[in-house]
């Protein structure tokens, strides 16, 4: 039989164990959710496009001059990414930092209404990354997508990861395309 003293000693240990289990299940203690919250906090100021351009982010167009990137699959659309503002010094530095994404992704919100921050994109050139690492980068518990040379942006092969921090994405928070984003705004 256990005495009242030993039961009182065990109750705090059970409570602590439950706190750890629930925090881990919720993504606490340095998990994916903490990284997402950190990224959101570090980039929320870029809702103001003027602040983004002052920080060195510039409009990115593909090789054909297109600024708003849509999947281009009529009848089977996966949606769009939106309009990218990239900081070329970050794209070429071979490093990734959750606080400073290489690109900010804006969705068009209507004629004369401008752009609204929807996502961030982390990008690193494959050659620079592979020179220092084995395998594709991982952030937020997600492996980066690989895009080969000959891509629509004219970039060398690269790794990238979108994080839809400011716009819900039914395809997933880290999906490349968002069916709720459209380049042709009515």
C-alpha cells in the first residue's frame, strides 16, 4: 500500500509528464509550430510592400517577363503562387535562415488594390547548398522542393520551400501552389 506522502510525491511527476506529452503533440519545445511562428514574426512587417522594397526585396519576373506566377494548367489549375519579391543577395549566399526568407510572395487583391503578403519562400542554389551539406535542406520539418536548371526563372538548379504564413492554403501550409491565389483578379 502506498502512503499519502508517496502519492503526493508522484502527482507532480505525473503532471510534468502530461505537460511534456501535450506540448510535444502540439508542436511545442522547438517544433514546427515554433519555427512557423518565428518566421511569421520576422516577416509580418513586410505586409507593407514599401518596407519590403526598402529592405532590398525586388520584383522577380520569369524569363518571359511574367510577375504573377500561376501553374499554367488550364482546366486543372492548382492555383498560383503569386507575385514574388526576392532579395538576390540571399538567394546566392548558400545559407538559409528562418528569419530572412529569400523571397516574399504577394497575392493580387484586385484592380487598384495592390498586393497582400501571402507567403514566404526560402531558396538556395543547389550547388552552393550541396557543397556544404548532404541532401536537400529541411525547414519546419519539411524537405525542400528541387527545381532543375532550365526553369522558368533562368536560375541554376535550386531548392525551395514556400510557407503560407499569411494566407490559408487548402493544399497545405508548405505546398508550392495555392488554389485560393489567382493572378487574374476580377
